[in-house]
């Protein structure tokens, strides 16, 4: 299992919803499953929870439904 923390900025990702600017995307990636458990928080430590849910991984891309964007794991 791999833990991933990404700061959501418009400089790095092309997404539509301004309310997610500057928040952090935390994901637990299990290489045996395409399902990813994630949470979006206000801080890097992941204590101030804003949202959480499940998404999927396909071809090294994680889809984040709240911002309607794919993140390429090879570029992180």
C-alpha cells in the first residue's frame, strides 16, 4: 500500500472548481485493486477533513471527482 499526498493547485492541475485550490488530496493506493480510498483536507497532515470517498485508478491515472480531473501518477 502506498500513501500519496498532493497539493491541489491550478499551476499543477487543470481543474474547474476554485474552492479546492490549495487543499490536499490524500490517497491510499493498493496495487492489488483499482479502487482508491481518498480524502481531501485543508492541511497536509490530513487532520482537517473536507471530503472523502472512493475513486478509481486506470492506466496510472487517478480520477478526482470533486475537481473533475485526472492525475497522472507518472508525473508526480
